[in-house]
C-alpha cells in the first residue's frame, strides 16, 4: 500500500487513538476543524492509509492497525457517518479511492479470520455507498481488484511456512475471495485476467499445503468462473514479458515439479518420523493444488462462444492443453501421459486433441518494420508426435465434418516435416487419399514441396481459398463454427522444408532461445539437434554474464530441455558433454523463479552421465563442473542431493579413471571441495580409496589439486 505524496502529516498519536478520543471533545485529524463536527471528504481515505502504522491496542502489540478489528470497524463507521462524501473521494495525487486502499491493505495485512470479517464488512460498506469506485483506475491504471493482486506478492515475501503464517495465509485468502467475489459480481469485466497480469497473480500464490482444494486453488477458481481468467492467450504469442519468454503455465508446472519433488524427499535418519511424514503430506497437497490451478487456467473462457458446453470446457484437459498453444513441452507431455484415455476422447464437434494440433494455423510474426520473421513450426510437430505416440489410431479418425487431421494440417499451411504432416502421413498413409491433390501433384512423388503451378518455391499460403487467415484462426472443421465455412481447393499448398532444417536452425546465432528449445523437443531423437541445441543454450546463458535474471530467463525452459537431451541420448558422449556445459552455464539460476536443478532431474542425470561414460575424460570434466556449479548455488541441500544419487562416488571414480588428466583431476577436486564446504550437508565418510586418490592428485598436480585435496580430507575427517 503506497502512501501518496499528498498524504497528511502524521499526527502525534495514531489515527485510531484519535478517533477514540472524540467522546472527550478532542478533535480528530480527519475532522473539518476543531469546532466542526463535519467529516472531511478525505477522512476515510487517510484513515485507511494510516493502517500501516503501529497499533496502540494492548492486545495488538507488534501489529499494525490494519491487523486489528478495531481499525476496520472505525473505517466502516467513518464511511457510514458521511457516506455520500467519504466513500466516493478520489485523491488528486494518486487518483486512488478508499476502495483501492481497502482492497490492497486488507490483502496485504489481514492475518486472522476475525480481522478478515471486519475488513470484508468495511469493503462491502464502501462499495454500497460508492459503486462507481469499482471501475475507477488510479495513476497506476489499476482498478481496486488489482490492488488485491499487487498486495499478494508483498504478503508472500514477508511470510514463511510456520503454523502462525499458515493461519494468516488462510485468513488473507478468505478476505481476497470474498472481496474479489463482490467486485467481480458487480463488474466482471473490470480488468482482463490474462497474460502478464495473470502471471503476476499466479507467481504471488504461496505453496498451498491445505487439503485440496486449498485456498489458492479456490481463489483461482473464483477468478476463472467470475472474472474469465484463463491461460488461453487473448493475443497470439502473449507472454509475461518479451525479455524472458516465460508464461504462466510453464511457471506453474515448474512449481508443481518442485513441490512434487519435496513430497518424495528423503531425509537423514528414520523417514517414518512424524515431521518427515508431515513435510511430505504438506508438499503433496501443495502439488495437487498447483496442478488444479493449471487445469483451471487451461479451460476455455466461457465467454469465447466456441460452441461447446460447460462440460466440454471443464473436463477436456488434453484438448484445452493443445488448444492453448502455450503449454511448455514437458507440461504437455505430462498431461498426455497422465490422461491417455482423454487423448482418444472427442469433443462435441467430434474433434480429437489431434485435430486441434493439426488444424491450428501458424501466426506470421513480423519485425518492427512489418517484415516476416522466420519462426520454426516445431511446436506443432512436437504436439502432433506426442499425441500420435499416445494414440496412433487418431490419425485415421474423422471429426463430425468427416475431416482427417492430415487434411487440417495441410489446410493450415504446415510444413511437411517441421509442421507434422509427415508424422500424420506415416501414421495413416491412406489419409492422403482424402485430399484431392491430383495425379501429378509433387506430393505424390517427393512429399516435400511447396507449390503448384506457377507459385514460387519460397512462397507460402495460410489459406486454402486464397484469402489470408486472421492471426490465431484455425483450419476449417475444428473452429467450432458449425461446419465448413470455406470452400476447398482441388490443389493444396504445402510449405517445403528439409530434414536438415532443424540442425541449421539451432545453429543460428540470432535464433531465439525459446524457438531453439522448441526445435529440440520436436526433434528429440536427433542427436545432432540435441548437441547443437545444448551448445546454443549454453552460449545464451554465458552471454547473460553476471546477470542472474538474464541467466534465469534461459533456464526457465533450458534446464529441462538439456536434461531431456541427456535422457534421450544416454550413449552419445558428445550430447552428454554439451548438455553438462549448458547446465553449468545455467546453474546460477537454481532456486530462482521456480527453477530447480534437483526437481528437474539435472543432478541425477549428470551423475548418470558420469557413470555411463567413466572412460570419457571430456564428459567427466564437464559433469564435474556442472555438479560444482549446482552445489555452489544450492548450498547444503544440493550437496546432499548430489551425494544421495551417488554423485560423490562418481567423482571418486573420475579421479581413479583419469589419474593423468589434469583437467579431470582439478575439476573433480574442486567439485568435492564445494560439496564438503557445507557443514550441514549429509556426505559419506572419507574411505581409504578416496583418500589415496586425493593424495595422488595433490602430488601429481600440486598447483591445482593440493589445496582442494587438503580441505576435502580435513572436512571429511571431521577436523
């Protein structure tokens, strides 16, 4: 809650205390004058601003005034005393109203159910006497509802996971829920709950350890049902900001993975202890609540008029994930793999999720001058391949209009390889017969063409009847419009691409990181794409320099992508090497914005690479660097995780396998030195073999290994 430049000077005593003195004849700082009983128009506004001041009440020691029932009762009484004036007051400096301040103040400071009830009654009274305030915007262009959201982030930062804070969080959400319901009932369109605004709301949600549905999930459900909140983009390509290419679904999925990882965490000693069981149960609830939020935000906004029933909108999770076109690749895979039966389910138009994946048209991005910008269609291929892997028969299934997915893919001008048409053709070769291509059509010979007749090879088309589709439209048959609205041509245009296009793209020095990552997921079986893609990710992270925020923007999707490359190519040393180098470059982002090197599997996968390629000095060197960087940033917790997945043993094996390689000896010793630098880390005891390897390294390469080896031996011996 910001105090505006025009706020009145602080009185010697608090506002609440002065209000209490009226019965003795003393003037309030909010009254019109010493002898006047008329309340100033700004009285309520300024009273609320004083809510951050310390309370003088005997039973509220250490609290601010807004955390007391007395404060909100006084505010409500001020409003009722001269409602026509004080409730509708607009501050000249901030353009804010009492409703703005009450919403943000209550969201940030309510910490008990009693205070929540008093604050809700106060807000309700203000709304009754000044309904127009609901839609007024302050000088930050915020309506009162947004004050609730902006205060959530500050409240999250000031609270921990103690039992006392759990009560405060539950009380705060009770206030937010009821007040948001009041505001959205009066004006459901007061603000658009999409894009950056929705991201900030989701980012400010605390780990909700309550039994599902917890208060955070209930709050988001309210925003979805009453305010139209949705992760479905209102503008194609909408993101939190152009700098980091993050979006709300990707961020929430990283949070879900972190929480799920904590729910299965192993601790030193007896893991059946009540505190361990409680820890796991809390984070299991938190993970379930987070995924419930993901499901809620994936629903199609009910105001879109898409034609489906409410039942369609609520239960077709895989359809909605595909239609959003904003699901991170790992999130989409998780949704598909955990909902296999829904991959074969049709919506009310007879469309499988595959029809949507095939039918969505690619938007033509442009630069500042309006010139087209080349962008890979790899996401379409990735989604199509995932759905076909789960339900290959889907390629032969017609929708209610009798249309196959391959027909929709061709109509939406997708590329033969990069757009997924080849995947659909391989799954159901007979499908091409439904399309009237003509006997002499090049597709019948090469399946890799772009034109017919006199259209040049470089020319593309986004419409089957010669008219450009609007951005964000989808091919006929899955647009919910009730049948075909465009006349089919006898000859289709398919964009040309080659099998080496993906390798060429990931090598482009100016290729956006997000597009490189998408291309890697779409070509995860191609070792060359994975190797060069990991190199591109590493270069992007190194280019960020000392800016952890810039490194984090690469790591948001880069960490899981590098791990996926390692898992898909365990026997290719060069992929393991380049992926480890990428993880090293992204290590400073661990713990930032829900990035977790432990939960993502980065630590375990790096150790697996060391175990699988003990004889490869380059893999050992890069893996040691990766583990060192991760532990240095993550502290004792990450060091313990490295040891728990046999990472310490892998480092010892690296020393033993490469006694004459100075770089391996140096990096292994440095990594072990980092791991042992945390007294709270749970590490193995120093054995004879490890001690012998450390002594040998120190003797052979004293300049780089002597000091680290000495420190390691000392710490492991408890000296």
